[in-house]
C-alpha cells in the first residue's frame, strides 16, 4: 500500500484558513490584516509607476526554462550596477535563473544539493520548514537566536556554531522575516568571507532587500553581492518582484549563483515547473528597463520612508498596550512582539490570534517561525511571540493600530 507524507501547513496559510472560517474575505474593509505577507500595492509617490496591464497576444508560447536571456541579463545588470561596480568579476545572464517565486527558487537550489549539513536560524521565514523537510539529503541544523538580545544575530555566535556543528551550508533571510533584523556592512562581509574560506555554501534570501531603514541605507538596498569577491563563488542569492518591487501576483523571482550550478537549477526547473510565465517575464523586462533608466535611489527612498513611518505607527501602538518588541525592525515590514505580559486569555500567540480574529483583526503566532523541518523537535519555541505586519496601506495600518489600542485598554 502506498505510504504518503504529511506536509507541514504554512503558518500564514493556517492563520488565513482560520480567518476565512470566521468570516474574513479578501479586501473586506471591516477587517485589519496584520498578518499580511505582501506590501501595499498602490502608488507610492516617488516610487516607480505601477503597471496597469500586461500584453499577452505575442507572448503565449513557452519561454526558455531558465528565463528569457534579456531578463536574465537585466537582473545581472541590476546587481553589477548597484552592488558590484568596484568588483572585477561581474554577473552575466548565465549566472541567473528566472523562477516562479521565492519558495520555488529555494526549492530549486535545495534540489541540486546532493548532501549537506545545512544550518539555519530560528526564528526565520516560516516556509523554510516545509522546504527543508522535503529533501532527505539535507541534514538541517538550527541555530537559535536569543530573544533577550532582540533576536539579533551575533557573528561570533554564528561562526562558533557553524564550526561546532560542522555546517557546510547555511540558509539566511536578510533582512529577516519575522524579526526585521539586518545583517549588513562589516558583519555581512565577515560572514561571506568566512563561508568562502571554509567552503560553506551560503543561500542568501534577499526578498526584502529594499526594505531597510538604517540611516546609512537611505536610498540604498542591501545585497550579499556587494561582498562576494567572485561571481562564481558558492553563494546563491534569491530575490524577485514580489516584495521590493511590490508585484506579488507576478510570482516572478530569480536565483543568482555560479554558472555551473545555475545550469543544474535550470535542469531541475524543466521538471519542477517548466519555467516562468512568458508574459510576466516580458512585463518584468519592461519594469527593469524603466527602473534602470530612472535609477533606484529615489524609489528606494520613497519605499523606505513610507514603510518606516508605518513601522513607527505600529511600534508606538504596541508599546501602549504592553506588547514588548525586543528589537525595532531595521528591515522588512514585520515586527515580532512578545504578548506574555498580557492577560491569561491573550498571553500566547494562539490565544492572541483568537482574540484578534474575534475583533476582525489578523496576526501570525510566533510558533510558526520556529523552523522545525518535519517537526523533528518536540519542543515549540516562541509560543508567546506574535508577528505583526505593517505591509498594508498607511491609513489601514493606522486604523488597525488605533483599533488595537482601544480594544486592549
């Protein structure tokens, strides 16, 4: 008799299923979705003009499995022009594979790894648990971040744990979902140098690369590509149109990596999904061409200013109702809050979710960010933590923050 796997349900999906059962409908103005995993999609003054339609008549045939060459080169140019001007080694179209989203990008990278002991952080992006659990050749090893330190990553602690656990690959979202922590500058350079020196494969998830709020990044994005010495080094970058370019419905992303391994990823693509949509790739080409002409600085500033303001609105609201945020986010549009000081009916993520849903608001319990592939560990961490999103529009965020304060008083 055939035996079937039990696949872990994504935390955000589980939350939204519960919300739908309790009457939530998409775009329902009576609900406030602090669980939202996408950025606001309307026009932001100073950001790139939004596309309103996509031409499909001439692009109904299959695109190449690895993506259109023109788009792959535009992605390579983005990194070369924004992060690698001082590097002799530049990316070319052969260093790029176009994919159907960030999770697909990660799955494709993992699919070509024969065997590894892969380190990852906890907490981190909830979907990593499902991806890491799919592959038997990947022995995944958690490195836990300390809430007392605001879940901030200590390079010294990380490198010590890598050495102790004999880790030969490492997966990192940076900026981090859900904590908003940021590894940048000298710390990021040291991490990359250590991985290169010790032959550790680094998978660097940069999906929130333009959502950075430190003053010295105003108008800039963050990317590990700035510190990668050689474009053929064993580092994979994952990014796409979903978050920073605010086109989640495009389901278009990319993997940047050494040419030899990109070829293998393209082979895997031929049976995983067959490649990305042709019309969507053409739309992405138009967008990146226009963006490269205009330049990214003003767009980055508009994005950063808008989301930083929303971050501050939410942080102020949470401080009023005894929800402690151990570390004010330096990136993404998420905030990880501790509800343990609330009443006994609201002092865990699950209880707080029930309370919020009863009042037509949505959050994501922190337990879903304790990355635990195939639920191998029996203990569940971050039971008293909650992830809040400030992805929605400013007026919705402000309205939700005020409603939340009123309810908790």
